[in-house]
C-alpha cells in the first residue's frame, strides 16, 4: 500500500463533485428530519434513513456509492494506509487515508442549528481520547477573487463565506469540541477586519483568549543552483503580501505556546497551508481540522471535516 498521496490541482478531480454530493446529502438529511417529525408518533420506521450509517471503519479496500460518503465519519484505525473507492454518477474516485485518521464530509456552514448525527459520533470518539488537543481551522473567508473563481471555470475554485459573521454558525460545533486544554488555531487573511473579528469577537465569544500569533512566510520552491526566495517579490507588497497569519487561542490561561513563531516554506498547492499540528501539539495528540482539504498523518489521530475534507487524498494518474 502506497503512502498518502498529495494531489496537485488539475482540471477534473473528484473535488469538483464533492460539493454537489454534500449538498444533495444535506437536502436528503433535511427531508428525513421533516419526515421523522411527521411520523415519530405513528410509525418510527415510516421514514427510511437516507444515510444508512454514521460511522464507517475502513477495511483494506472500501467502496461507497453516491451520498454514502457524506455525513458519515470514515476512520482508518489501522497502522497502514487504507483506500476508499467512491462511485458517483458513473465515475469512480479513489482516496487513500493515512494510518489513524478519518474524515467527515459535511457542510460546516449549513444554516441548520442541529448538528448531524455523524458529528455526535465524532465527538463521542474524541471523548475516548480525552478530547481534541487541537482544533485547526482554515475558513473560506470572504474573498472577491475566490467568489469569481467559484462562479467561473477556474480549476482552483472553492466556495467562500459571504459574510464574516457566518463563522458564528460554527458555534455549536466548536463548543462541542473545545475542552480546557484544547488549542484553537485559525488561519486568517491579511485583511485587518478578519484578524480583528477573530481576536476581538470570535475568540471571546467561544470563551477563548488570544495567546499567540504565528506567521507563515511563503517561499518559492528551491531550484538547482538557486536558493528559495519570497513567493511575492518585494515590489508587489502593496498588492499582495508574502505571508499569512495563524491566530492561536485557548481557554487555558497557562497556555505555553510561543507567542510568536515564523514558518518558512513553499506552498504545496493553491490555498494549501503548511503542517502545523506537530509544532503546536506533541505527537500523541488528537487533531480536528475544520474546512480541511486533505487528511493528514502528523498526529496520533487526525480527523478532517468539511465539504472537501478528502480532496487532497485522491489518487490519480495522467
């Protein structure tokens, strides 16, 4: 079995259909909730469950059809990578999950306040590990260029929030994840409004104190005979900045995370952030990544959540 595959963007990947799959599953789940309410007093079996399971423990090779992959916590408890074959409208995609990892494909910005059943399965599983040590978020902050790409044909497209305050839709999920020892790390854009919102409103609203700000300096990939350089030349700093910030908070006033830390690396792909879990938490930690686009293997347990949570794990050949 091959190791985790990190996929470079291409014109047609399974990620192009992951959004549609989650949207369809969300509609199915809403219909089932309505039908459950209508039939609960009469016949509990009158509404067939649209999603047949909420926890799937992977074997060596597992095949899922249609919306089965959405709103189901898929976990790999083995010490070796495992494959998932997903068949969606006649097209098969294969994803490789690293050891001791999992993913939950769902819409984190859904308007429904009630969390899906698979989310409770996730938190119950985390409870057996002592809770999440780190909750890492890379939110799709409002961005005009990204919104244009989402409406167009760009292969780098991804859906963004329309308003900063859409982040409050995460409150039920976050409150179920945060323990006194849990670190919460949020990637933010360089827009002061976004940074102020997280530090002064979103963190306090969740009972978190802002403890640290880390920076990621983006470099070019090293070439033969040349050293890495800043990805954005100095002359372009008025328009683009060669760094992004990571804001770190906790409910623990004795948090020992360094207040400032500089990470220097070349981006692995469009909108791909560097791995920081092993820098923020020891190796034996449990990490939950929200708005994830891949499932990582840099912690004791790494669970990715979002409507593209397994995107970077797709196997493909040209």
